[in-house]
C-alpha cells in the first residue's frame, strides 16, 4: 500500500514537472516571455547543438514545446497555399507528424514576413494553430484533427502573424489584419464561439482614409486585475481590455494612431499594475494603469511619446523595468522605466530584432535577424552582456525554452540547443 502511494505521488510529480517545463505558446506559458527553467548561455552553429531539423521554407512563427513535442508552423513554397503544422520529438528532433491544409489562392505578404508566421498553442492535451485564410485548427497530441473554424479571408499586403493563446477552457485569437479586425474567444473543446468583438476601421482594411497603412499583428496577453482576468490587445487605433469571460470591454485607451499609420506589431507588456505598449512603424509608446473602466485615455494613461524605434518584437518586465528589443540595429536593445517612459540605456545590436525577448535563469535572451542571440543581465544601470551566439542563419522568431534546452527556428532549420 505504502509503495503504491509513493509511486502515485511520483507519477503526479513527474507529469506536473513535465507540464511546468513546457513552453506552451507564443512567449511562453504565461505569454510574458519568462520561464523558471535555466538554459545554456553559449552556443554556435557547431557548439552545444543537440539536434537540428531542416525546415521546408522560411517563416516568422516561433516553436513551442508541449508534451514531449516541438511544434512549429511552415509552408511548402512562397505562395503559401499549403500551410502546415510540424511536430518533432523534443529529445531526438525526429519528425513525428505533419498536418497540412490548403487554400486555392495565394495571399499577399511582405518579403520579410513569409507565410508560416503564426505560433501554435497547446495545453498538453490539444494543439491550436492559426493559418489565417486557411482557418483555425485544433488537433490532439497525436495530430488527429478535433475541430476547425473558417473565420473568413485575411488578406493584407504585409501578410499575417498573430497567434492564438489558450487560457483554461478558452482559445483567444486576434485575427487581424484583414477584411475584419476581430478578437474572438472559442471553446477549446469544440471551437464554438463564446464571444466576438469586431473592431470598426476606417478606409480599407489596409489603408485608412488619408492613405496611410493600418493593421495590427498583436497577440493578446492576459492580465489578472483585482482577481479578474482581462485579455488585452492593441488594435490599430487603441488598446482594448476585454473581460475574458464575457468579452465586454473593460477599458480602452487611445493614442496608438500617428502620422505614419495605425500600426501595431508587438504585444503589450504587463508591468506590475501598468500596461506598457509600443506602436508599430516608429509609433507611440504609452503606459496605462490597469484598474480603469471605460475610456481611460485621459484618466489612466500616464504618458505617451512618439520618439521610439521600430517595434516588432515584444519586451520583458523585470524588477520594475521593461527591456525592449527594437526593429533597428542602432537602438537594438533598450531599458525603459514604464512609470515615466524614460529610456535608461540603449545598446546597438548586430542586426534588427523582429523576434521577442525571453528570460531564463535570471538572464535575458533575444535573437536578431542575422541569427545572433545575445544573452545579457537585466539591470537599469547599463547593458551587461553575458554572451553573443551566432548561428549564421536569418531568424525572425522568438526562442522557446524548455527543460534546460533552447529551441530556435531560423529560415532554414529548427535548432535544439543544450549542454
């Protein structure tokens, strides 16, 4: 009897630790870029590479790790008519299965944003992947399709790139950009709609009335405010917080619009009791107190400035400060006080960053477009580099960290890095 109880407890601990070590969605299990797992700080194309798997085509989507599998999206050619979800064994890198869906017409995209630019999400029992015009699909861990949703056509001159997130029994997805700019919550079990919000846009879905471009590629984040979960997403003109259960707007804040367009690429960063955001195309930066209701532009927006580098990848909040990667090499990395918007330091990088920053073992990791990942210590006093690691292949994705390993998807390969 005593032996049976011990075995049972060990089984629970094993499966709990396995799940805790998963990198289950875009920017990790909580969507904030952080994990308690430690990871290697040094590697190269021929050092500390556990395995690598060839990818059929370039893509900006990032890998996730769930249930012993590394999952990543890709397409078979530049037209993107065949969109696939790939599963690789986490330990060996062996391809386990591929699930492909097709569309009849090639969709436009920017040359720096090839198809296959969405990151899947998993709860360890099912996997959800967004293929834009090709639909939203849910599979079990063996690749069996459980359900699918056709949410319409998503055509934009710069392509797609938002990612679904799983929270409890819900799938949350911001579908933009396209003919509709929609935030929708679905049942994870069957894909049925729980609530839906369609954001009104002026002009066309690509350009506002004055001809400037518009669109949001923002993946929502979840914030717990006074015991209730809010889903926060940057839409083209404003930041909106939704009640996760009902879909009702809790608060909204204007200020993302600027002369060059209504554009958003990165995700909000929850910085304590603040929401820190940066618009796209050198757009405005803002911080908003989370405890408001209604239109909080005048009451809860602490500051707004437009003097920002290009923002594509999302930052990480550590000990009172936001560390932000930028889409320009000149100010590649910055440390910002979210209470004031002051930039405490900036550091050049080898290339621009399109991927997001992550944190592991007290260190920050971010991969530039030339495939160089820098590792540095978070400190408001100045940039303190730990290592600079080159793979020699272009990369627009975000590293995933699980069980002491780092998984990086470049234009050519999926890498597992470990010691």
